[in-house]
């Protein structure tokens, strides 16, 4: 009896295991196959969703699936071609020449006439009960926001084989293994992981899948894109971009670059270069926004302090036979304080700071800021910055780097470094993933990790105090100062290189602007840049207004209490 009982139990366990495998682990896949069992094609397209995260914690759709139907025919079963065409054409516009060509393929049991047919129209086609005419359910990727955050999201497209759909750019590509339900050969239901610790034993080819919620806040994203579009139009600018980030956690609330594209209409895009994200894939000589990094390094190293002064009798200095001038070529005289070096963005003053640090120590800090490496942000194709000039024994290379020329950095790379000025001196990890949401309702939140310390906390506070003074007293003559909030900020205007060692254009500039607030306990850092704006030479005139618009919006939208 015990033997018989053991046999029955074993058989029952096997049957239950098979039911579990079929219904739970692979149930979704079999349902899809059942819907398309007569269709001669690959497995139905299926993909998890991407969400933006509103400030209150609610998620809103950024990338999802839409459902419709494919209208297809079996040419060998169609007897009266004209009647079939007329009846179908009244419901779905069909090119008659194309229809007649496909009708001729009598050896082919499956020919597609139309895609994305609405459900009500599909039902009417079914009701016609035409022999050889069928509709099959299909899914496709849909982006409710259109162009919004398009470079961040990327899109889904065919691989080189022309058959397989996968993420091609942005988040769609970086998290393709999480989002793509069709990958791995088998469907995977999260219940297999919840109720069993041997998911890989049950289905060794499966990987856990889920929806992806991003740190992007949709209202902030819209506001950033609006400000960028206005600047681009006003100054007939080239590329333009911006980032809104939490300088303590590295969470990115908004990130955009123009020109952008509509991921719902990839076929209609003629300029494929817009698919690339310049925030992580392009490097620029950033100019004077580098100066606060150098000044902070000088303070941290003890090479200078707030009371240090230098003499500027000529408005330029000669380094190894090269002339390095202030932006206006004018001298500032005797005993110029370090605060004025930032207020007036004096190149000669930054060379003074670099020389007092020494080339080796200066290079050590610039490398510590991570300017020559990738940030490891969760986006594909990120490139490292280029600070190879700092390996040169020539002092002039270090002198030009001290005011942001001769070294090239990605926007996300400079943003990560600038965060250290306001967050106590460390490099955060810039990221877009907030949490992964699994079908079982389980949420896996991305851990926030504190990066390496670059400058001491007291050095962070000292440079912040100096940058607050820049805004209160120097930025557009102190006219943009907010009475209730402290803002630390700096502009940057850099000449654009001609490339190939030919020097710099005389009439082309890259404007940049960064600031964080409230300055002594920052919730946000905003970085903006614009390539070759027309009609204005300095970033203080092109980017101060959009920066202040974003600052006031963020303080109000997040109801940040005043700090002064």
C-alpha cells in the first residue's frame, strides 16, 4: 500500500508540475500562440511597458503596446476576386494593384493586406465570413508622449535579420533583456520566481521580465523641452540639450536634446542622426562651467582660499609662448580676489589657480572628477570624456584646461562632476531607472549608492558660497537673484574647435549654464547647453532666462520651502 501510495503521489506531482509549467510559467506564451495558430509568421510581438514617475509616486505610460489586427488572405481559397476586394475595400482602404498581385500567389496560404486594423473593423470583416479572408491579432509599440524624451526612450525596431524586434536606442535598448518578453525562446511568468526557487531549472532559457519605471518626471520633462525649444528658435541654434538631476542621488528628472524625433513614426524620419543621444554620445569643450571645478580643487588642495588675490596687469598671460587672454582682453589690475575670478570668469585667474596647484595635482583632481571616463549611466553607447591633453608635460595644455578649453566632456559627464560641488563633495551615479515592476506586483527599487569623494565637504560648502555670490552679485548684474532662495550657478562660453588641430572658429561658440538650489541643501541641479547660437556671444544672455524659468518652476512645483 505504501508503494502504491508513493507511485500515485509521484504521478500526481509530475502532473501538477506539468500543469504548473504549462499554465503558469509558459501560459502567456501559449495563449499568444493559440490566437495565431493558423498564422504563418513568427511569435506575436510582446513587450513590457516603460513608465515615467510623477512627483507623487504615480506612474504614467511612456512606452506601451497597442493592439489591433492584421488583415490577411489565403489566395487559393478566394474564388470571386472582385467581390472580395469591393467588400474589404469598403472597410479597409486597399491598393487594388497590390491586392491583385497577392491574389495571384495561389501557392502561398498567407498574404497580408493591412496592419493595425481597429477591433471594430476587424469584427465587421469577420462578420462578412468571406472564404480565405482572416484577421489576426497583433501588437505594436506605442509612445503616448510622441517626441517627448525620445532620445531617452529610444524605440523598438528590426534587427539586421529583418525579423527580430528589439530595442534599438535609449532605454528600450539598455533594458531590452527586461522589457522583451519574446527573448530567450520561452515565456516567463513572474509567478515562477515567486513560488519557486528553481525557476531556471523549470525553464533554463527564461529570464525574469518586468515593466520599467524611470526617474523621469513627465511635467518637468515637458517644461525642460519647452525651454530648450524656445532658445533654439530664438537664436537659430544648432544642437541644444539639458538635464535636471538630483545632485545627491543621481536621479534624473528630465533629460532632453534637440532636434528630436517621434518614435511612433521612425519610417518618416530622414535624419537618422537624431536617434543618437548627444547627452551621452557627444563631447564638447565646455568652457567656463569647468572653472568652479578647478576653483574647488584649488580650495580643497589648499593652493588658494577665498582671501587669495592675484595681479592681472595685462589682461593676458604668456605660457610657453602662447597668449592666454581674458574673454574681453582687458586687465583687472592689482590684488584681484578669487571671488572676482568667478564673478567675471577670468581666464588669467584660473591659470593662476592651476599654477599654484601644480600640473600634477591639477591633473589628479580633474581625473578624480571622472571627466575622462564614462559615468555608467543606464543608456547605451555612452562615450568617455577626452582629457588626454592633461597627460602632456606642457604647462600650456593644463592652462587651457583650467578654463575648460582643450578638454572635451559629455554633458552627462560634466553634470556628474558638477554635482560634487553642491552635494558635499562626492560623485553620484546618474541613472534613469527608478524601479522594476513585476507581474506579481513585486517592485524592485534601484538602490542609491554614494560615489567616491572628490573634494572634502567643507570645500563643497566653500565653493557653493562663492557660486551663490556669483548669482547674487554678478549674473546679469545681480538682477536675477531670488530673495527667498539661494542659488549657486555659473555660465560658460567656449570657442568651438575647427577640428584637426586647426584651432577655433572666431564666430562659433558653445554656451553652457549650470546651477543648483537651494544652494546649501540642493534638491536640483540644472544644466543647459546650446551649440552655436546666433546673435549673442555670451551664455549669460542666452541661457540665464531659461535657467531661471526652470528654477522658479521646480521650486514651486515641488513646493520647496525657502532657505533664506
